[in-house]
C-alpha cells in the first residue's frame, strides 16, 4: 500500500517542488466546481489566458500557484499532482433534451473524480474486473432479445425485477449516486482504465426513475461500451428498448393489459412493476396495445391531472440503496488501518466531498 501515499504532499527539495502539477487535474478541479476559466482567474487574481495556459500545460505552475489553486477550488494540493487523463465522453447521458453544457460539465468532472476513486480502491483490493455478458445489436440480436438473454443468463425470475441495484452489484457493477444539482440529467455509465464498470445516478431521482436509469445504463454497458457503434445508430433508443424489456418483459406484462388500459390500472401496475405510470403507458404502446387516439387520450389525462412530471406521491416506488462502493471503502480502510480523514487524503478530496459522494 505504500505507493498510495506517494501523493500525500508535494515533495520538496531545496524549497522547490519535485513533482509536476498535472494540467488535467487543474481542468478537472475547475469544472467539478462549476467554474469557468474566467471565474478561476478572478479567484486567483489572474487572467483567463493564464488559466488556459495552465490547463494546456503551456505554463508550469510553481508552488505558490499550487497553493492558490487548492484554496480556489477546495481540493488538497496533492489533488493536482495526480497522474492520468480525463475520461472522454463516449456515451450519451440519460437526460432531457437540450441540456446545456454548463450543467453537464461539472457532473462529468465529478464522475471522473469518482472514477479515479473506484480505480484506486478496486486495484488496492485486487477486485476482479466483472465479466458482463456482451452483445452487439444486429438484425438477430435486437435490444429486446438481448434483455431477455441477460435476464436468462442471470437467472432473474419472471415478472418484476425485485431489487435491480442488488443484482447489478452482485455482478460487480459499482453504482455511484450523488447530487447532480439538476433534474435534467439522470444517469451515465463509465469504465475505469481497467474496464471496471460504474453507473452514476442522480441521487435526487425517484425510485421508479432510478430503476429505469439503472436498466438503461446496463443496456449501454452490455450493448455499446465494448464495441464500435456506427454513428447512425440511436444508442439511447436502443438502451430505452433494452430497459423496457428488462424491467417489463413482454411475455409477463401482456396479461396485465388484457382488460384495457386506464389511469387507475397504470397506478396499480406501478406498484407491481416498480416503474412509472408513464413508462407503463409507453410499454403498452410499444407492444401495440393502444391506438393513436387511445394513447393521445391517456397522455391528455396525465396532463389534465398534472401527473406527467410528478406522479401521485402515494404511488412512489421506494428508492434502492446501493452499497458496494461503501463496502469496498470500508474494506479498504480495514485493510490499510486508515481512518476516514486519512482515506480522504488517499482519495485527494476534502471530507465534505467524501460525505457528498459516499456518506
């Protein structure tokens, strides 16, 4: 474990730093705090151009700059000495349409920071990389068929998935939940450098949306992450189709719609299937059980009763509580004899960030 502590403080020789500040970490710190280059320049009493040069590695930061960056972004100095790249965006988010970059950027930066934590801990604990079932979407393997194959491979009983978080964590997938500070972005999935899968969730999601987001991201991991996907493919649509079949298998749910579809019925089925009423409505439509007029009428009822964006609270699906990352951190502290504050030092974050991510 000794190598984990090499970055605890900038090593100095004759009063000068012997470690180099990583420009990527300056960018990551700034973006994770929702700061523009102009914002950070003002905090440092400097100019935007100087921040740009620091982030591009055109200027070598000295110790005074390191301390100033630490104060301005509320990260410990050794945060900026960590090595490595920032994970590029290679998959779509589960989000609403037209979400501005200023909302996406800090979320993605925080995901990158947590991704580094997962990599540190899984390597230290010698966690085996999960072997997920992988499928390519083609004429034979549709997203619906792939969802059926995964359920069968994982021995998931017919009907509703009881606890999706528990199933995914048993397969080794890390689920990280933190506050995205917007309700316009739900989830995203990433891999560590070792291909360890992580699903990120907005902690403010309701239980039904949390479960659908998990199934959506599982679809991405299984169908899109480990293969080259043509640009003309709608991977979000494929992930949605996968999630719908995974959570509401056609062969199991059809009998629930046999007597017609009404709002009260959708409310009853929400409790059974643990998905939203609107997801159930769209599922019925996808299965060809609604005419265009019937669908239009039901959607209008959602709007008239003002339950399109917020369904009745008495029907809320309980939120699931992922635990795998917390268990790994606890095991890591036990193995290394570290306390929480020392763990924060290893992870290169302040205690407040630790609580926000893992508390």
